[in-house]
């Protein structure tokens, strides 16, 4: 696909689009500042080769729904140009192909398609984009690593835009305990030794169980792997794959702060790239949910806060007074909550979301204020 000009004009964007994009915090804030009419279409994920061309059929239905809503919202020439832009965007081969979920965003002078895993089918036409279900995707890191940990098999994947690519291990990183080899050198001798006593002179014998020696070898092996991957991974989040015992030992050996709490307990040798991508996304969403739960617990204790009052929170967000906002993703009706989320993003607040129609603190919104 070729790029369009995303500057704000009343001319219809070209029928071709920008490439599929990752949704990040910068893009979320750009969407929050975009004025309507704004068309938001969310298309669930489909695997390539899905029967009966289900994505294209669904997208046609959603496009027709959006067109009807747009005609009710804006009957001017501007609305007709947006409709033409929508039809061009929805017919792009990259949009029709199977893959992770997508969100189409069209406004005067703006047309983009974002990769948004796990979105549900949805169409909205309004004065602002429908961003409430996108926050949990947009604040996630654009890149995640998945590391398969096993004494017989180390595997590394890089996960971007809902897909995983297996990478060759960097030079010096052993692919298995057997490949480590260096443990046979004297300075890597992990066995305890003791004198056998005066009857055997200076001869020394080994002691300690084979299990103890094996655990020490495994710890040293995992530390070599973690240290060797550091230059590649840096501070990017990492999801671990393997059996619980191996992953626990790897965490002890690694001591890195970028390991995600959520793990996939599976044999690394048999993991497919598509399944790795799914589990990695779930792992980073889990970290986002944990941050939302932490904010939920802190809300009642905040010195300056508003709980449950949608209108008051939206007004505070519009004035730039909201420092952190927590929203229920499935709030009904969604439009007022989405308005608060849009204003909070537009004025630089941190926005977190949790599943459900309401928060335990009461209502679908809670805010910690700057003042």
C-alpha cells in the first residue's frame, strides 16, 4: 500500500492507504485530537484462508452500517467524500486479508488502519473516534520478545503487529545445556570436593547429590542465556515459555526487570509462531490489567479524585486537570465514557481500562486529579 497525506484538509484521501500500523500512545493522542465526523470500524481477527471470505463479507456489512450512520450524521459534501474514502480503505487487499483484528479510522483528511488484536465487531460515527476499546491496545509496547526456556531447547521470537517471527540466537548464546560446553572447563567446575582423609593421602573425592550438581549446572546455563540475550532484548518486555520449574530457575538466574509476570507453560520445541503471538499479547495485556487494578485500589485513597461522576470527570479532563483516568471498557452507554477517555488522552492524562460495565468504586469512571 502507498502512503496518504494525513494533513487535515477537506479533500478526500486517496483510495490507497498507509500500511497497517501499530497503535501506540502517540497514535492514540493523535486520534483523540482529530475532529469529526469520525468513522471508527473495528474488525475482529481472522486467520488467513478463513472459509467463505468471512473478513471481506463482514467488512462490507460494517461499511454499509457506517455509511448509513454517516448519512444521518453529516449529509454535506464532506460526508460524501468521507464515504468514498471509507470504501477505498475497506477494499484494500491488506485490510481484507486474514490476520489479527483491525481498526479503521477515517475523518476529514485522515485515513489509517491499525492492528488491534482482540477487538470486537463495532461501528461508530461521531464527533470523535471511538477509543475506549482501543486503550488496552494502544498503551501496550509495540514490540515484545517471547523466550522458550528448556535445557534442551532455547528459542527466541520477536512479536510485532500481532505476529511472531522466530529469531536466530545471538552469537555466544547456547541453544541447549549440551551446547554450553564451557561447563567442562576448570573455572566452570561446579562440583564440591573434599579430602578423603589421611588413609588416602591427598586424593579428593566428590560429594553432593547429582540433583544438586544438576541444578547448579542449569542455573549457570540459564545465566549464560540471559546475559547473552541482554544486548538484543535490552528493556523490551519478555514472555517466558516452558515448564514452571525451568521458568522459575530462569527468573532466579536472569534477575532482569523486563520479564512479564504471565507465562505460557508449554514445551518450547513445539510452539508455533501464531500461538506465540497470541500468548505474548495476552501477557502484555495482563501487565496492563495489573496496572489498572493497582490504580483501582489507590483511587479511594487519592487526595484529589472524582469517582463515578462522568460529567465532572469529562469536564476535568477537558481542562487538563486529570492526572490518571480509569475506565470500564464495557460501559453502557459507551459514548459518554468514550468522551471522557478522549479528553483525557487529548490533555495528556494516563488512561487505564478494566473489563466490565462498571468499576467497584461506583460508575464506569474514576479519576485522580492533578489539582
